């Protein structure tokens, strides 16, 4: 099926195929790469980050305990209309549960909300209206009250969990945004690890287990040639004084070059033009290009200042314009579910596609209007 789609789109127009990390998709992606020599299969970065967060919850005892307690608090409040109204009075209408692109991100974002409204929750559970309510006298109510008022236990663990999760949630927000993240994902993952180390005061035994979980996923699933090439070709990173690409970055770059540019003569030209890019010669070195390194999106920067190196420009824009996740497709499936309900299951395919097209574009239009 994927091969047929590539035929329909045109192999010359496909750079990568993004799917989740399930074994069947991985095998299909590898088979497609064997047949189609110019494209890449890449696992979804959002799904990969979700699996990292899932492993935090499964493998780190404090995370498992704390998320379970947090869910008990939110479930107890949100299943009782009176308590929910009290909560909204204390938080001035703000919510404890915050939806996210992935399920496990939602768990950690909920912990973040609980931490943010710690004072309001403690005030609510120590208020006169709580003490006089029927909820305070129930066995479950007493358990929830004990969790919320446990200042030396639960809340300290919430902070500990967030120290590990928040840096990864920032990366998740990046890969799930409308901005093409291919030029940033490699650096942002490294920054996330450094931030986690700093959050635990550089004490190795405190962050080693977290790093090991991240590395297991990152090295196996997300350490991809396209990510390395995007990192190398991003001008805001490349011209930073601290930029020092290792062999793995250069290997990723030249792997992309070999697969994406079949003509040997074009590959030689690009290799020569890379020297001009590295040394900021020609248009790359003019004042406008230097000032725009950190303000323009990487692909836009190449479109503006890459004319001296047309083959390299085309190669760079094709990489830097890419997404890293399949979240956009999943949002489109949500639109399909809203259109294709049980009552409308006799819709003709074309009519359903048209309705989904209109609905999805209306969402995009509304989102832009809100910005």
C-alpha cells in the first residue's frame, strides 16, 4: 500500500515516510527503503518521545507511584460536579487536566498542573466547605485529602518527576508544532538531556536511569541520517562557535546525500558547495544572511541566500522542510472520525473526503485567526 502511494505521488517527490514505531511499520519501512533507493523511512518522533515517557512510568518506581496518585486526585474531583465547581472557584476557572498529543504526555502535563495549583488544592481540601461536605467523611475522600496535604511526600515526588519529563515535553511540543522541526530535533534532544542533568544538580546517580531510558530509544529509533543532516545544514546551529560535528553527524549528512541525489556529478557539486557554506562565502556571508541565521526558518534562509549553490540549496531545503512526526495525520484521522459516524456510514468516499478536507482546513484557518 505504501509503495503504491509512492508511485502515485512520484518517487522523485518523496524524501521520507514517517510512521509510528510498531514492528510491522518498521519492517514495511525497511522493505520500502530496499526497493526505493532514494527515500528514507523515519520513525515518528512524537511516538518515540511518548514511549520514553511510558518507560519512565513503567521502569521508575517514583514516577509510577506519583502518576497513579495524581490520577486518583483528578478522577476524584472530575467525577463529582460539586467538587469540580469548587476547584474552578479556587483556580479561577483553570483546569487540572490538560490534553496533549500523546497519552503519557497528558499524564505528565497533569502532574505539572497539579504542581502549579498545589496551593489552591491544599486550600480547597482544608476549607470549611470541604470539612462540612459529605465527601470529606468517605473513605476515598479521606485518602485523597491525605495525598493532597502530604507536603513532604507526594509533592516532592511530583517535582522530581517533572524534572525528568518537562525537558522532553518541550521537544514534543517542537515536533508537534507547525514549524518544520527537522533542523532542530537533534540539538533539542541533546539540550533536553543536558537540562535533565542540570535539574538533578549534575548528580549522576540521580539522572543516569533517566538518561539510559532516553538513550535506548534515541540511539535505536531517533538517531537518523535525516536528523543529523538537518542539524548540520541548519544555519543557526552550523555557524554557532560551539558547533563541532562529529563523525556520526557527517556520516548522516553523506548518507542522505548518497540516497537523495542519485547523480554522481550532482553529489560532487554539492560536496564542493558545502565548503562554501562552511566558510560562509558569497551570499552565505553577507550581512543580511548573517542577521537572518537565527530569525528565519532554516529552509527559508536557504531559499533566500543559497542561490550561489543551487544543487546544495535544493538538497538543504528538501531536508529542512520535513516534519519529524505523524501527528498531523493522526489529527486528520480525528477529523475523519467526526465525519464518518455510525449515522453517516453510507457516505460515498469522495463526499467524505471532501467533508474532511473542508473541516480540516477550517480548523487550520481558525488556528491562524487565533494567532
